[in-house]
C-alpha cells in the first residue's frame, strides 16, 4: 500500500517545518531559539519553553498568521524564572 500526497495541498511538510523554525529564530518579535517544530500525524507541534503566557500566545499568533493553512498545536510550557509577584488570573 503506497501513501501519496494530494497534489496542490500546499508546500511539503518538511519545507513548512523549516520555514516555521526560521520564523521563530529570525522574526525580531519572536527571536526564540528554544522552540522545536515536530510533525505529529497531520499537525505540526511546537515544543519548548518560554518565559510568559503572553510570549507563547505571540509565537502562536505569528506562526498561524504566516501559515494559516497549517494545523499547529502548541506544547510550549512557561518557565517561572522567579516567584510571581501576583497570582495570574485565568480568563
């Protein structure tokens, strides 16, 4: 049984992975070295850790704006560098 890609389904996944990785490192608004892009089934998963939830949201926003047709899942954790001075309010 052979697997073949749909023609016209967009650029190959490897290309998209490389482009997302480059965006994460080179975009001045992101400039995040510690995020890895991994393909899992039909989605790409972003792994890594950032210093704040806001930072994580910004990274996901940038990637989804640049690649609107690519299903992206986030597995980005938030590092607590020091104890929070106030309790985060979750919406």
